[in-house]
């Protein structure tokens, strides 16, 4: 497909929106008040709005390879801060997906060179935490699928370890954390875990002076 097709598609799409609802863009341009922050994989097959059948304005989105929550990632930290404290979202969703190329790559010993190695290293660290369980699983695909789920779990836990989340939990009893895994083969989202506000976490990561 040529890039110009994207632009002509866009014009047709915008026209159709106005035909259906003349106020569509005026309403959207006026206010953004999404209730959800989506932290998903950059994979082109997992578009947040389409798989949840939601409209522009409903989900604030951050995506990276293998939907990682890395506490030193300034990009993610800024998105999270803005979504939680300015947009005041009620839910933060980490959505991984079965068949994730990033997760599969992290299970190999391939050298993907400097920067990708660094990123994938975060997934290898998740593997190490659950090594006993994962090594016992027969079959590469089943093991990768389980690592997708465990990776989602760890990334949700990483959110709970951040002071941004702990502060809004303590002061406003707000923000539910969710971990989901999307199936490329059937289109279904599998809910993995849900941490309501003020779920107890490992005291090692708990801040007391929030
Ligand atoms: Co992926």
C-alpha cells in the first residue's frame, strides 16, 4: 500500500464521521476525558481502539515493544503521570498479546544488537523470575504464551511499585490496574489480573512518605 492511500483513506474517514454526526470533531476537539490508559505492544495487530470497539477520546494510549513498564523509562513515566494526575483516568490497562514477537525474541539467545538487547533484557528478567514454571512447560509456543501472561503480570506489578500509582491509591483511592492478554488468533482478550486501589504490595517497594 502506498503512503498516499493513508491520506486519501483519512479524508474519506473524516467525511464519513461528519456525515454520520456533524458535531463529531467539534465535540472531540473540545475535550479529552478518557477513563482508561492503555499500555500495549507496538504490534500493528493489536490496536487498542479497534479490539475494544471504542471511539477516539475514550482511551489514552502508550505502546512499546512487548508492553513493558520500565521504571527508568521517562516516556512511560510522563504518559502515566499525565494520564493519572491530569486526565484522572480510572483504569490503567497493560495489554500483552499471545504470539508477541518481542517475548519470543527474548526467549532466544540471538544477539539483536545494542538497543534491542537492552529492551528485551527486561523480558529475560521476567523469565528468570518464573524460570522453574516456564522450563517445565512442554512446547515452545505454550511456553511463550505463558511468558506473555507472566510478563503482563510483572508489568502490572511494576506499575504498583511506582510512586505515581501508590500516591493516587493512598490519596484518592483511585486507579485500578489491569493485566490482559489478547489473542491474535481469536480476537479475545484474556483478563490475567486486576489490582484495585490500595492492593497490598511487597513492602520493599512501598513508599511511606507519599
Ligand atoms: Co508484541
